[in-house]
C-alpha cells in the first residue's frame, strides 16, 4: 500500500484501518460465540442420534442397528456357564407311573425269528416309553333339562332350579370365559386371533363382543383380590414405582405400577403426575417404607416414605456422557459399580467412608467441567445434560447411595420395569385401547395375573374360581 505524502491523509487512512480492524475483531468474536453454540448443538444432536438402550432409557427393541462403536454395558454382567444354573429346578419332560397314564398299550412279541409262536409264553415288561400329547379339542356341551310338576295338595306348579351360571338358553361356561380373558390380557392375542383359534380348535367362532364381555366380567370379580394386593404392598419395607405411556382412544395415557418381587398393582390414568396417584392409589401417601424410582418429580410428593433412586438410569446417563468424552463421568460410573459389587458381597458403607467423600468430589469436579448454562432468547438459562445430572447427584446423594448403606434396598428399579413390560407387548398387538374402561380392565387383570404368577398359583384355575363367585386359593392361603 502506497501512503500519500500528506500527513493528514495518512492519519485518516490509519484511523480507517483501525476502525476496520475493530469491526472485524468484533465480527470474529461474534462468530466465535456462534460457532461455540453451534458446536454444542451439534454435539447434543449427535448424542441424541446415538442414543440406544445402553446410554439412555430407550428399550432394547429400538436398537435396530448395532452401534458402530462398542458401548459399555451399564451394569457388569456376571460370567455364567452355559446351560441350567445351580439351583435351577428345570422343566424337563419326565415319565409318570404306569397307573397315572391315560392309555397303556402293551407291545408283545408274537413270533420269534425262528418262527416259533410266543403268544402263550410268560412275559415281563422290558422297558417303557411314553408319548405326551393332547387329545382332539372338543367343547363339552352340558344340557340342563328343567322338569315341572303340580303339587297334589295345592295344585301349584313347581320347577327344577337352573344353576346360577345358566342365565340364558345358550351361553359359554366359566372355562371359556377364563380362557378368552387370559388369551387377550396375559398372552396379548387380538380378538380376531382368539376367534380364529376357537374355529381351528373347536369349530366354534366367538365374537369380539363376547370376548370383551368376558374381560369385563373378570374385572368386576377382581375387587377383593386387588384390595388385598394394595394392602399387602403398603406393608412392605420397599416397593418399586414407575410409569409408561399407553395409547387410549388415540390419546396419550399412562400405566402406573407399584410392585415388588411378589406383588403387582397397575392402574391406567390420563395423567402422569400426582392426580393419577390421588385418584387411584391415595393410600400410598401414608406409606412409610422405601420407594425406589427414577426421580420422576411426582414420587417426591410421598413425604412419609424414604426414597432410593434407580442406579441403572444413572449409569445409562453416565455412559452417554462418557461417549461425549466427559472426564468426570467414568469416575462416577466406576464408583457406583464398585459400591454395587460391595453391596452384592454383603458390605454396607456409611457417610464417613472414603467412597462418600469421593462421590462429593466427583460431583463438584463435574460442575467445574460442564459448560455453564446458556441464556436463550427467553426462559431460564439452559444447562447441559451432564450439569443437570451432576446437580441431581449432589442434591440426592442420600437417595442415590441408599442401596449401599441399607440392607435389602435394590440398586435398580428393574422390578417395576419388568412389571410394565407386558403392556408394551399388548400395545404392539392392539395398537391402542379403544376405551378408557378397556385400559382399566387390562390394568386390573394384569395386576391380578402377575401377582398370582409370582406366588406360584395356577392362573387359569384361580381365574375360573374368581369368575364363578368363589374365593381363589390365593385369598384362602394368605402369605
């Protein structure tokens, strides 16, 4: 650049250049801020795109493609040998005594290879083989004939009395009512599939209205059992709470669960929060044991109960942060797994332990490492998922580590998730419940069936007794 000889002109050019430099510097700083925000947004979108069952709450069924990068499993898997484990009873087909067989067919030799007839020779049983099969299905039709006669004294006509279960000229019995209910609720068959099955097996179609009526009848008879389940749950030292989405009349509803390894109580409601509990399970507000959950805000309203947070949820969040190269995340993950292994080994820690202090140090380091909240166009500043997790871990340290300090407090909330999982199979078949009542019938009966199964009762026989106005063995033999 050639400068003019005039000093004043040179001064003007220098001032213009300084102004241009300042303008470009301000523009570069502004672009740097935009690039930083865009980089954070790209990382957030990449993390969302890379979500799977190992680093988020997404179910394994959503993992359509195997991740290119091997993801660390949240919980350490125990090394087990192939086949049945020690203590497993097994269900191998076993031979029964001959007197218990329905048919016994003797196979006696008639001739020797030399040609001698053996019919009159004394014979002994050399070996036995048994074939287990089912007979050709057939509906058993029972006809009740009502007789009448006139009284010789007064002349009044008297009639024989029909059994209570025969209220119409032709109807299905309690066995078919129970079977269709089980096929729909517990085994997730559609009404059309149940009808086709009855045609194939019994040559007798059964329509959708009849199946739904059978489900409704079973639900109405379940009141006593459900109340028993609720009362027993409230006596327990620890219960699991969770919820999952349902489609009811093409609208979002929620299926809530309170359960443990022996009891299951489910209820459907249009709300996910406190209103659902207040309308369907108000008694739980008096529960004084420990509730294990995933830190959903509603559960903190149970003021009388102790709380324990699901470790599996936290580990999945930490795995996602490890994939984003957060330095504090693997330290926290390793600490929680270390405490998990100690707990399985029968050891408990207290607040004075080195692990408790280490937990706090990692949380504080996380808050220093995580980017500060970003002020948006409106609303409160947005924090990263890592910062939100670190703040939650610090705030609820007592609840996160409760499993390591108290006996019989589980590390995860997997029990509740297992009790909710059958509903997902039902929704995949049905798509959506056609009515709110239908969803409620399902929740009530699934609660009963799950509890019966956990206690080792024959669900079909218990259901027949319940529909027939009897008292199931489950209620006659309280545990």
